[in-house]
């Protein structure tokens, strides 16, 4: 039986018995063991402590080329994971020190390593004590160091044990990197993070998007692509058959995969999740992190976008079969003064498509199809653009700036296009509040409707004609340069 009291590093796997023979030949000479064990006064720096750990391992096991798997996400304080800078600094120093003595860390696949390592630490008011646990990947044996590895808190930078939003985002980026098991580099198009239910952006999601992109550029194996796409060449055949609409944005930019993120606000935390998918819709990575509300210094709200989402009713869209996006990719994008705004849309089956622009005050205008233009079903496997190539009109950003929603309706059958008039009373809204669906049914027989009723009109018309109706919404925010 192994009894351990008041030591600062213990290399053993919890839950396994520890035969005495498991330690044979590991620790080196008695003098080396005594030297390590007597070092109870602590080290002058984290770097010095990591060097001592590596030296003790090397003393008892001089073979070169040993590989250790260490889950960077799982650095725990007394068994509880905390996203603090100390954890990252500790792993960096261990990787450096181990590499200097001829060892290495395998960061992706456990089976390719010789030992599985995990790190815990314990803090008191004036010091931190580190525990490193190792287990052989090919059997149940384990190894243990005899040294005491502790460091005075005042030897570490300020705020080293303070959780922050940036720490949480760095952890989420590391999860993505570790989820991408295959070693080859991947070209990635990053769609802005949005609110999960209504798909709008906010100061919080803008900050998160920029942080994620910055973090991923430091991870090996990822290449972020942000060049403006050549939309005239945007067809499914350009990069193989697109079987998933999420691949449209990535295809436009010549990327291998698209990364999308959403956040959902809870009572005490904000749930933030990222999903990476290839052009066929296969999920390559799916990770999430819960962030305490007190760590979020940015607003999660966007009043104008909330109003647009209410009119467009994005929360209850029947989606997945048709999708509209800005040419920059994603459901929410910012355009600056002087820029040209355009959109792409795609369907996964033959569908008739109708596209409207919606302003926060309920003003609605038809964008597609153009008046007098014959209607034809749009086909899957093609990325369509608005304006189309050769059109005589374009959308240029100019004052006054603000936000708009662009709403796409897609149906198996052609649908009557209503005339929009503010002189007609709204059936689907009363005093800014959405009315019960039972009051919307009469809209299907109206040829003139209030702009606020655009969504209810198409839904009631689809029900009357007994045709499937699909929806998708993209938000555009315009700003000064």
C-alpha cells in the first residue's frame, strides 16, 4: 500500500493498485530520490519547477523519445476545472522542460503516446502545489515521482488564478483544436457568432467572434480564410457537390470547412457553442463552454435586431432546406459606408423563392423576384446571388445607417406576391405584440397586407395551398467607415 502525505507531485493513476515492481528502474539512485524529496522549500519560478520535474523523470528513465499525452483542457484545481492563466502557463512550461530532456507531448491521440498524463494543483493562501499523474497507455502500470513541487504565489504573475472571459474563450478554442483529430491542416471559414434562438449579433458575440478567430490562428492545423469570394463562380461544382447548406459559405471562400457559433443566455450562465462542419455537413468538431454571467462584460442584447427578429419570427422558422446569407457569409454581417451589399441563397430541393427586406419599423420591400419577372423553381447544387450577375441594380451602403433583416420564403409551389401597404391594419400584430395564429388565417385571401404581416401571410398561404414552406433570415448592419 502506498501512503502519501504532504507531497506536491504524485504520478499515479487513481483507481489502480500500485505493485512495487511498477517502480523498478524508474527513480534512479537513492541520492537522486533524497535530493528531490528534500526540496520542500519550493522553487523560485514556474520554469525552475518544471525543469526539476523533467530532471527527476530523466534521472530514472534516460530513454529518449518518450511521448506523454496531456489534455490541456483538463488542468484542475483540486479536481475542479477552472479556466485560469496558471493552467496554461504550467502546461507550456512542462512541454518546454520535457522536450529539453528528450521527451515530447502528443496533443491529439492518446494511443500514440507512451503515458497518459493529467495535472492537478492545490492552492493555499501563499503557495500552489502541483500534482502530475501518469499511466501507461498499453497497460495498467503507473509511475510516481518522489519530489515535492510547490511554488510561492508571489513568484507568479498577478491575476494568475483569476477566471476571465478570455480564459474561457481560449479553453474553447483549445477544445476545437483537440477535437480536430486528423493531422492535416484545414482551411476554415468562420461565420460570426450569433444568439441561438433569433440569430442576431450583439456586442458580446462580436467580441467573441474576433477572439475566437485570433485564438484559432495560433493553433496549428488551422488556416482562416476571409478573402472576398468570387460569387460569379459560386456553384456546387466548384468544390465538389454541396450536400449541406452550411457548406455554402465555406465553398464561396474556397474553404474546407465552416465554423459557426451560437450563444444562449441562461439564468446564471451564457452557454457558448462552436460547431465545425465540412462541405458535406459532417460535424468535425462540436464543443461548448458555460460562462458565468459575472465574467461577461459585454451586452448580450441588440434592441433593433430583436425587433427585426420579432417581425421576421426567426425563432419559429422551418429551416434547413433553404438558406440565405450575406455575401460575406453568415446570418449577421456588418457592412461599412461605400460597400456593396449582396446576398447568396441556396435550396436543397427545387423550390420557388421569395425574398424581402424588413426594417425595424416594419417597412417591407420585395427584393426577389423582380416585378414582372417570370417565376421558376430554383435548383439544388447552385448558389444563387442577389443582385444577380448582369442586374442593373445594386445595394450601396450610405447614411442613415442601421439594421435590416432579409427574409427568404421557399415553397414547393408558386405563391401569390402581396402588395404591401401601411394603410392596411395588421392582423398578426396588435400594439407591437404578436397575435394568436388563429387570427392570421384570413391573410391568405388578402392581396394587400400590412408589412408586419409578411411572415404570417406566407405561412397562412402555404397552409391554404397545402405546400411546404421554408424560411431563412439574414441580418445586415450598416455603419460608418
